[in-house]
């Protein structure tokens, strides 16, 4: 058994005051949450009214969502990094689909060569996929019952039917229609020549035409929009698609009349609804309401994009480990005597982003195991690439248990903990030694308790802040009133989510729901059906192609 106390230079009382001070900086009261959500709504209004705001509120020109009765076969092409992915999605019409996919490597030469060579390679990859893997027989999208979103027959669209394809293009684009978008710049190591300023859909379609492929690129897709469409198909509707993973973003269904920056454009004159991509990762870049600490300021100052994507830096998986690392280093470096690990660090802990959020998740999992009933995290009813049905949803409001206040520094007082908790701290101590490369002699059980406390503190704040974004959408769309007191007559408010935090981080969903409950009231929160919307960049892109055919593209 490890020692239960480290060689603190400061007295336990002084050490506790240090922890209490850090804890206070990460606490969010109900009033804090309301203030932040109110600012969210103000930023929504700004972005809907004018262009060039950090909360961009980008019109996607997707004017409807599937209800699960649609059928047909659609392609998706996902380009966003080292690999590109080609998918075929067969919609079965009963909220289920079959997914077939294949990845293709994108060489460095293609990334930096002529754009025509890159897009020819994309077309060649689609051709190879259709030849080797897909059923490759275009089937007419149909529906047995009258359906306002029913797909027209492909034969009506073209005498020689072309397979509709949705393109997920994970680079900055100025989108002006569902099937038009100008490339603004390359990122992620891409620098293909003669592409910036050109319509990415046209570049891809020109390549298909050069190869004489009967494929038509009908939709340009954002993966968050795709998450909304994917969840809508499997559950019969969806209000919000959101990503809580390495990054964060949300897209929701808005009244077109509220998108004032569209002016008198045909899209606005037609009325109805349109999906808006919020780009909420850039919320409150001025940090006037976000609860900034010195640990957050250090993350921002050392990032590749200082003073940008502020909200994302508070809640996304890319940054939570770094915030936690900064807390731990401040305790290691405490003067005149250290408060953690006998003042010793490691090469991993000294490295920028050396503490991955996955380590935080491991630590919290070890602390929670055997304590709070584990609700299995599954996926909406869908048929995936092996043709096997998946099961249903994230933990509901009814089964998501309220968790104890593990963020309290009280739980770093190891002498007052039970034997079961001490055993959990032993497991956490082992994780710290193994994953952070620290000497076992320098890691006490109290040190393990402090690492667990810091991880929980940072993750809890992230989840509660995430609840503000969901609440803002509910209020914006008239489903809730900030502070509670209004209950929509809708039976369910469906939200699709994707991302590693919401899927895998212990109790992230539960903590988010607690925040949501404080903001909109328990009755509304219980109506919110949060479920996984897997593969927004694949299945979602194919569903966007479906939507494009409905819109006559």
C-alpha cells in the first residue's frame, strides 16, 4: 500500500486552501450558467443577422430532415485528413440503413500538387469503390406512403441515372448553396494548387465527368449537420446535432425567417426551415462571460490559435488534458514547498499536451467503477456496415443518475476515505505511474486523490458549459424558457450527439444533463432525448445527398 500522505512543505491547512482556491475558480453556479446561456442567445441573434461574427451561424441550405421512411442508395465522400473515405449508404425505409465503406490513402504529393490531380484521385477512389465494394446499382429513392420529404425517382432526374453523392469537406469553405461552396484556405497539411477560391463541388464534379462516372455531387456537408441528419433518420426527427469530442460544434433547425442575413434571397422568401451550422466553438472569444482561469489562459496563449475558439478550449477533448496538466504543474511547482509528487515531474508531464484527456477518463473511470450504476452507451436503431442492428440511445434523463460532488477538495483528504475508496485510489496511482512516467516513490495516495479531483473539476466544468449550448438551442427554438417555467407540448425533443467525450468520458452526459436541468427546468430536460448520431461525416453526408434530391438538385 502506498503512503497516504506526501512530504508537504506546507501544512495540510495551507495545502487545502490552495486546492479550495483552485476549486472555486472552476465552480459554476446556476447564475453563472444563466449568464453564459444568455450571451449564447445574444450571439445567436448577431450571427443570424449579420455575416463575419465569431458565432458564424452559417446557413447550410438544408431545408428539411429525414423521418426514417426514405429509401434509396446514396454515396458519401469524406475528405478531411490523411485518408479519404468512400461510403455507400442503403436506406431501408424503417429507420435503418446498411453502410459499406472503404478508406483510401492521400499521398503528400497529392496534398500539395495540382488540384486537378487531387480531385482526379478522389474520382478514381469513388470509381474503385463502386467497382470493388459497392452494390453500384443506383436504386430509385422511394417511399411507400406519401411523405413531404420523399425522394424523387432518379429516372426523373436524369435519363441515365447518376448516383447522388454527398461530400464532407473538412476545410474552410464559404457555402452559398447546398451544392456550392468556395474553398477559402487549406489546413491539415493540404496545399493543393489552384483550388482556393474555386467551388469544391464543381472541382469534384469536373473530375467525375473527366472519368465518365455516373456520379453527381449534390451536397456539400458539415459533419455536425450530418450528425443531425443521421439521428433524424434513425429516430424520426431531430432538432440539434452536436459534437462533443476533440472539438465541439452544433447545428440546429431554425425558422428561415430568423436568418435575417439572407435578406431577400430566394432561400429566405421560400420560408420554412433551414439547418444552421452555429460554429459555437468560437463562442465568447472575448471571454467576457466564460470562467477563465490562469490555467485556461496558459492553454490559450500557447495554442496555435490564441484568442480564437474560446468555448472549444473550455469544453473539448483536445484541451481538457492540457488544462488539467497546467493545474498539476502548478501544484508540483508550488513554493516554498511542492504540493504534488514531491515536486517531481516527468518528460510526459512536462511536454505540451503531454496529459491526454483519455488519461483523465481512465482516472475517473477507476474512481467510479463499482460506485455508480453504469448505463451502457449504445447507438440509435440502425443497420451498420455488417448489416447488424445496433441498439438504442444514450442514458435517458430517467436513468442518468445524479453523481456525488466529486469536485470537492474534501475528497483529497484520504485519511477520511473508506477502504473501498482507498482501493480505487491505488488503481488511480497505478495509472498515474504508468501513463505519466512518474517514479512510484513520488506518487502517494493523496497525490492520486489530487489528480482525480483535478480531472473531475475540469471535466465537470466542461460538461456544465456544454449544457449551456444545448439550453440555448432549446430557448432559441421556443422549446424552453431560460430559468424554466415553460414546457413544450412536444413529447420528445431529439438531440443527436457524436464525439469521444459524450460517448466515453465517465458521467459527461449526466453532468451535461444536470446543467441543462438547472437552465430549462426538470420537465423540459426530461423531454430531451439525447442519442448517438454516429458517423455524421459518412452516413450524414449520404443523407444530405438524399435531402438534395428532395430539393431537386
